[in-house]
């Protein structure tokens, strides 16, 4: 793949300082045409003296780009082959395929009888999503501990859902006993 850009170096500003704006414009246009299509321009002003220096830099940049691209291509092939080889080895050993292992990561079987209820599962997943948005995602162990804590707080599914909703509403990273609801306008009393 060919380069789709032209590197412009800071020191070019110093080198072109003596050129007029028109000469700089012609030089930049000529450099872009050369970098894109290899077209050698017919320059007539003072910029014609600087073009060969910039041309050599463009050629060096193009060579560097090709070298880096080739190295990345080889590295990509190696990485892909290694991953494919690992999957083949796993299959040969009678284990699950790599894709099946990835799917298993998304499965979570919590220790609660309420998991079959859609409302509870939705509240729990919403809580986990909130934690992820807070950049504090939960591990499977943390999820199990959270469910155990919910079970300690209440054996009632509706109460557990309200506890989860309370934590989501307040942006808490854990669950706590339900706060007594206060009528609108009631101010918390200071002790």
C-alpha cells in the first residue's frame, strides 16, 4: 500500500523562509504531486533549488514506510498463524474450540434462584452495566459476592430488585439496605 500522506518537517519552515508565498505554494504543490504520483515538476522560481532536497526526503520517507509496512505484514501473519495453530491444537486435543471458549466468558451462572426471572436479571445486568460505565467492571467473583450480599439483605426478589435500582440510581458500587423513602420536600434532619 502506498503512502497516503506527505510528511512535512518543522525545519522546512526555516529552509523556505526566504521564499515568497507564491514560491512556497508552488513548492508545496510540486511536493504533493511528486509524493502522490511521482510527477517531477518544472519549477522556475527560487523553489527549484530547494525541491531536490525535499524530493530526497520524500523518497527516504517512502522507503521507510515500505519497510515498516512489510515488517507489520510479516508480524501480522505470524500472529495470525500462531492463533490459528493454537485453535487447531485445542481442537485436536478434544477441547472446546477457541470460539466456544470466548462464548463461555459471557456466561455467568449466579447463585440465586431469581436468575430465571427476567426482571431480576435485567436489574442485575443494568447494575453491572452501570459499574462498567463507571470504569469499575465486575468480575464473576464480584458478581457472586454481590448476589450473596443481596441474599443477606433480603430473601424477597422484589426487594432485591429495589435494592439494585437504588444502587443504580445513586451510582453506588455496591448494594445497601433500602433507604426509607422520604416524601418530596422533606429535608434531612441534622443531628
